[in-house]
């Protein structure tokens, strides 16, 4: 639905021209970010389950860092 030049439509550059290369690159980054966030969510869920299963309670936040990207999650 987006208009050409619309900042929310990543298929077009600021001048309103189609920019499929940039769109594909940005789309790949967004996809990788979503996959990493899902991986972190799943990991935290498993850790919380194991903590509970072992008869313990989590009393503080879990902080982890992705070895590849060095991005930290809290």
C-alpha cells in the first residue's frame, strides 16, 4: 500500500526510486535479528524451566551475550 518515497516502505529510496538491493540487504538484517531474538527467547525459556525443575527460583535477570555479534540481552 505504501507510497513511493514513504519512509515506511523500504523498497524505495528517499528520492522515491525503487532500490531492490538496499531492500534485500535490510530485509536480510531484519530476518537475522528476528531469528536471533527468537533464539534468545527460547534459550531463556529453557533456562527458566530448568531452574524451576531443579527446585530453584530465579531471583534476578539473566544476562547473556551472543558470541558472534557480541550483542547483549537482558
